[in-house]
C-alpha cells in the first residue's frame, strides 16, 4: 500500500492494511524462537508508526516518543497533517502492553497495571477521525476485553454522538508477539448496532 492517501488512512480497514504492510516491510530483528520484551516491542511499534507515515502519498506527521520526542497529550501516537499549532489530530493510537482488570467498573489507574481500559479512554477522549487501540489481553481475557470495550464505547457514543471511527487490534499474546505467529485480530465499532464487529481484512 505504498503511496496511500492520508484520507484513506482515516478508515479502519485502510489503517489496518497500511499497518500490516509496514509490519511486513520492517519486521523486528528477532529469531523465530525469540520473544521481544514489552519495552523492546513498544520501541519497535513506535518506529513502525513513523515508518507508516513515511509511505504516505502526501505529507503526514506522527508524533510519538521515537527518537527522544514527547507524546502529545499523553497519547502514544498522534497523526496530524503537519507539525503545527493549526493542525489537529487525524488519528489517535494507543499501544498498550498492560492488562485488563479495573475493579467495579472504575476507570483504571493510569499508573497501574489495569491499563487497557485507560488506553481506550484516552483515545476516545481525543477528538480525531479514527481512534485505534492496540492491546494484548491474552486469550483468556480477550472476550472480557471486548465486553468492557463495548460497554465503554456505548457510553461514549451516547454521551457525545461522535463521528470518530474506532478500530481495536488485539495482539496474539500478552505484551509480546512472535515472528510468523498470527497477526492482530481486528475489531471495528459498529455505531448502529452498538457492538464491535470482527473484520477479516487479510
């Protein structure tokens, strides 16, 4: 998908395709039997987001911590058309290696380990065309993660009636991924049916 248009990147399917192509183009340097630690995986993901925008047909900027930069508004990856004060977020992405588990439906402690809920809350709070959550709940908590996300998304939709599209990508393992393993499970929010729908875009 080299040379893709920025307007297409706002769509969940096209973002997924661009991200998967970026993955294929610049796989992390590990062997089949080696699993990256969370910090290493996070660093690679930051590089991959920068690589993604380099392939755009026209200018787009991704702000994240790669190269010693700072996050914008504490969101991991913020895509804008240009690095300027009059350019507002197009896409907000949170990449979360933490787990799920806020007690009694309370909002997760941003400094704690129950971070998936907090990551989703952050991207939904930023006004953008597309909100993306990338997480690794593990197979035992994957269904519960989807239930919690649907509850949060339904409340968000009722409160704001947003036009923002939402994409959730669930990784193959908790905090890690292996070369040659399954790619991310993709789920798109259906505002009309108020539920996350699994997509098969491969």
